């Protein structure tokens, strides 16, 4: 096949990846666990132009028109194409890439995760590799993160996903067997590979995203990973993580939001504590971020009693995790919070799929 279109979702981290030994290769210093989303997606078409041709890279935001991608963004895509073409042994090939996001790019909504996951799947498909059928999820996760977007390693897999740290020999409890991979999944050493903890159908969780900032963030997560270890609180974070990881795995296994929620909030606050105490410090929050955090506590107060818990990635926007059945009410109430520009409703999803695939693809088996 010389042309293919793939869609891949963003994900929201329950346990955050924050800190990388080598940012450009996204070798994580800690394990992370995330939930793959359904509606926040990147759609990417890749066409083979031929040997010796230059890559053409086009980008569109939302329903906007396509334009030539420029600067650092285009450079990262070229870098990723070089990695993928190196892997397939077709280094001289020129490709045309056209990618579109269904949500605001670069605002802490994991656009790089969905973008690099979709780029990986579409490129490999255009080159004839049938990635969702013939490449194991672990291998696909390794390929997706090669040019620096670590969280893309989790976006190629549906449901609830765990990604080990570099040099992490031990398989996590409940990790590694879920996706029927190649036997290396989940137990990364120098090439940490993500693995499914539970499929999307296991737990009907919604993610209601309160958007308080639409533009790109001022400091990239790549730079945040680089600075993380300069925080005096970083070493303590690594000590606390094993217990938190175990609590999140257990909460997923038992579908226990009362157990998951407090860990989610502690993790999000700690990610930002590390960022704010890095040298130089990074402030992602906006005043409206705090207003949403307060509103979420109100949602849980007696009277309303909703099961809603907040988390944030590297940005000002707040993801509110709740059961499917509560998402409409949570969304309506968040919309009334000062500073919230709009609310995106998402939910746990089944992972990437090919366009034109009657079975819908998906790495959620
Ligand atoms: O994949 P990156 O380099 O954009 O880093 C993602 C970092 C966080 O979103 C803050 C946490 C995570 O695990 O997704």
C-alpha cells in the first residue's frame, strides 16, 4: 500500500511520566499508567512519494485548512519519519504527511501523544507493514516514542496502559499480559515498552476536560522532562511512586474510583510541584486551573455527591475523571465555572484504528 490514513487518540496519565534520561529518545525515569481516550484524536494520512523525494508535511487544527508545517514541529515529524524509515530499511524514501487534530494542540491535552501515535501507525501502514495486525503493541509503542514524545508509547494501545521506566526489569503487578504482545511487552530494559493493564471495556470512565487555555504551552514537556531532576522534591517523588502505582493498578482491577481518585489528584499536584520547583521553574497553571480544582471538590461534596476527580498533564487544563453516567452533569457544572472556555467530553477508548478498515482496527483486544 502506498497511502494510508490512521487515527490515534490522546491519553490522560493517572501516574505521570515526568523526567527523562534522554529527552530526545524519551527514556523515562519512572513508570507511568494512563487511560487511552476516544474522541481527542489525531488523524494522519501518509503517502509514499518515492525514492529521493523530500518529505512534505501538512498540518490542520480542528476543521481548519491544511498548511505547510514549519519550525520545530515539522522538524520533529521529519525526525520521526527518519526513525521509522530506518526501522523499515527505506531511508531514502520521501513521504507526504497530512495530519489533523480534533482538539487544541499543545495545551496539555497530549496532542504529541496522539500525533506521533497516528504518524507511526499511518507511516507503517503506508509502507505495507499492517501495524495493527502484524506488529506487536509493545514494538509499536517502542516505535511511537522514538523521537521524543514518550506518552505516544501509551497511545498506540487501548484501555488502561502501563509504561515501564528505562532499566525497569520487573514487570508491574497486573502488567504485561494484557495485549498478547511479543513477550517483551511491559518489562523494558533499555527499550521500555508499554502494555495494556485492562481493555477499554473493563471500566466505563469518562474524562471531562475543562479547557481554560487553548494556545500552546510556553515550556514544552520535553524541556520539563529535562528539568525535573533539578527539583529538590524529585527524589522523594520516586520513593513515593511504587505505592501509588500499586494503588492505581488495584483501583483499575477493582473498578474502584474512590481508591483511584485521591491518587489521581495527588499525582497531578505533585507533577506541578516538581515543575514549579525545577530550576528554572515552570508554571503551567492559570488562575482558572485552581478555580476548576475547587469546583471539582464541590462536585464531590455531600448533596451533589458526584464521583469526580481532577488531574492535569503539563498544561493549565483540567481533566475530570468520573463514571460515564455522571459526565453530562459534571460537564454542565464545569461550564459554569469562571475561566472555563469550553468543555470537551471524552471517555476511555480502544486505541488507534485505520480509516477504511471495516472492523475499526484498534489495539484493544
Ligand atoms: O510525552 P511527553 O513528552 O509530552 O510527556 C508527557 C508528560 C505528561 O503528560 C505531563 C505526563 C504523562 O505521563 O503523559
